[in-house]
C-alpha cells in the first residue's frame, strides 16, 4: 500500500514539473516574440542614444541618406560633419534628393561644381546643438553657408524654408539631426555693390512717397528691401544686425512716420558700411 502511495506521489510530482516547464517555455516564447516585435518596430535611428555615433555614421546606419553622404564626400565635407561640433543638420532623405529637377544631382556632383555643392550642403547645417525646442515661427537660423534659413510653423508642424521637418531630435555624438522631406536651395546672393544699389533704389522710391504724406508706403518699401538684403545680400553680421534693429525699432514706433525714419537710419548705416569696406559708423548710430 505504501509503495502504491509513493508511486502516485511521484506521478503527481512529475505532472507538476511538466506543467511548470510548459508554462515556463510558453512565457519565454512570449517574451521572445515581444522582443522581436519591439526590435522590428524600432526606428532606424534607435540605439544611438546609448552608444552615439556622429552625423555621418548615424546617417549611414539609417540607410536612407546615401545621396546626402555621397554629396558630402564629393564636396569634401565629411571630415567637418564628423568633427566635434556641435552641429545641427537638417538632413534630406534620398527621396528628397530624388524630387529635385532631373539632372540636378548629377550636375552638382561634377568636380567643377564642388564649391556650389558645398554651399548647398552647408545651407542645411547650423552651428550649435539646436533641438526642436529652438524651432519657432519666424526664427532665422544662420547656416554654415553664411545665408539665413527661416523656420515657419504650419498646421502640420515646422518647415525650414520650403521643406517640412518630418522627424526631430535625433541625438548624435556631435550634435543633432532633424530629417526634412525636401532639399533646400540657398537663394542667389546679391553682391555688395548690388546691395548698395538696392538701398539707393528703395530710398529713391520711398522719399517722394514720404514727402507726399504716404509714410506707410515708404515703410513698406524700406521693410521689403531690408528683409531682402538680410536674406540675399552678402552682408556682414554687423550689417545684418543693424537691419534687424531697424526692423524691430520700426515695429515698436508710434506711427508710420517714425517707423519710416527708423528704417531709413538703418538703411543709411548699412549703405555707408557697404561703401566703406564693412565699417559701420557706430558713433552715428548711437546718436539717433
């Protein structure tokens, strides 16, 4: 009888062990399946936060920026993009490059167009680590091309020039990457002589309007040329800053007449600088 009881007990123990093993294997299989799903669902850039790579290596690992990397190599900018930084890169995807007019990429990659290609790529790069919190409607970012790129806010999010920012804050060892859906091309730059001529033409149009009582028309002309110069003129940082101050003071002025004069002062100062090898007359500015 005791032997029978012992045999039954052993049978129960075996059954319990078998059940426990089965449950354990089921749990492990479920955990593994979950891990696989999470791994496959992770974005291409995942994993770089713990073991960060630089801009170039991160873009290469993503697999969707091959044209950008090829262009950086052709322009001789790879070392700069792998440097210490920090840099903020607005990175166009291969699809974005593909949307350019036929032949554009081929032309830019030609050795004789190396400088032009470098300017285009530098227009996508800003010094410093600018996360999405720095993106604001109307913000002007000074790119490494020396040309400002403007941020605008839309219902779908933020744009930089004509490109939508589709992914932000990809953290890399030497800065941050924001992905954009189009290649942004810098505007044609005015020579300093052309910039001086543009100021002269604006004043020649604005003064008669002002003298005939149309101060608002004068303000519109002065504002337009100021913004155009800031965007397209080959100005120094000090000259750009002077125009920014003029626009700000004009916006804060009590009436159109005062606004016109604030803008005129700024345009006169920049004109003097353009004709004087970039030397701003700060003493005259302070007296106004």
